[in-house]
C-alpha cells in the first residue's frame, strides 16, 4: 500500500496532509525516516510510526457527512490561536473525520467531511475541476462590465483566475449592495473574496451552498447530516 494511503487509512490524517507529514520527516518505516511519497508499505510486515508512535490500518467504518459550517470556525483540526474548529461540531461522531478541502474562517456553508482518504484525494485534486457555488453579498452595485471581467479571468496576486459564472440576484441602490451567485471550479485560498475585491466590491457575507451536484438545502447552521447513498455514489463516480 502506498505510504500516504496507509497513513490516511490509519486515521492519522487525510492523504494530502499525510504527504506533508512524510516530507516533514515525521513518518518512519521500520525505524527509518521515509520521505519518498511513492514508498510502498507492507501492511503485515512493516512497522510504521508517526512521531515515533506506532500506527496501523484500521478496519474503520467509512463516514460521509455534510456540515453547514458557521462563520468563525476553522477547517483545520488544530489552531495556534485556539479558535473553534469544525471538529467541535462533529464531536459526537466516533470515527475521526476530516474536511474535504477548505472553507475559510469567515465563510459559512457546505463543507463535506469524511474518513475516506481516497475520496478526499480525488475530490480535491485540481484535475477534476469540481464546481463550487456560493451566495455572496458585496458592497456596491455590480455592473455588467464587472460581471464580464469576473467571468473571464481576473489577475489576482500571481495568477489569473479561470472562467467562472456570476449571476446578479439582487441589487439595492439605497443600501448600496449586491447579492450574487458565484460558481467556480478552482479552490485557491479566499479566491471568491479576492475576485470580488479585484472588481472593487468587498465581500460582506459569503456562503457556500453547493459542491458539484450536492446542495446544502435546508440544513440548519452548525448542524450536519449523513450523505445519502446516492450522494456518496455520485462523489465516487467523479
């Protein structure tokens, strides 16, 4: 079994995070530090340790949920500033689950979580270009010219965004704000906020409502539900 898959199956971290642990030299196989991401582990013969503690593949029940993340929660398991984590909202789940991708501290909405490392790796891989849809309230009135620029690529820091979709749902000239529906397939840090900033419309509120074909529906803020069989099958077919 590939080393990062072994680590994910042991419940220590997602496959992507496992690669970081390997490169940091925190994984040993038979007391030897392994930094080769393609290294193959024999589950029956090799002794694998994480920070010098033995780990092994668990015969663990796979769990798939969607969480309606409130603002003010991080998607990391730990935080140096001791801020609330999404794991606090799923603490009654006995299996150790991880967020699929990121949702920044100030953004609310749909966050998928699972202990299926293979599925997490597949969904978050850039080549799959999975659509993510947001509802954004922004300052100012978004014009058709700005909409065109938003949809056709904006220069942000050291990259230009890919084509996106922007639908203006509402404008209020008295209170000077717009409500927009945004669909992107990239997942760079705070990308939607940065895109609106690039057209001079700072974001006041941002909520993710859909990932691929999976919609948050009427799920209550701060609550989670298990994915349906159909939703899980859909994700696995991506």
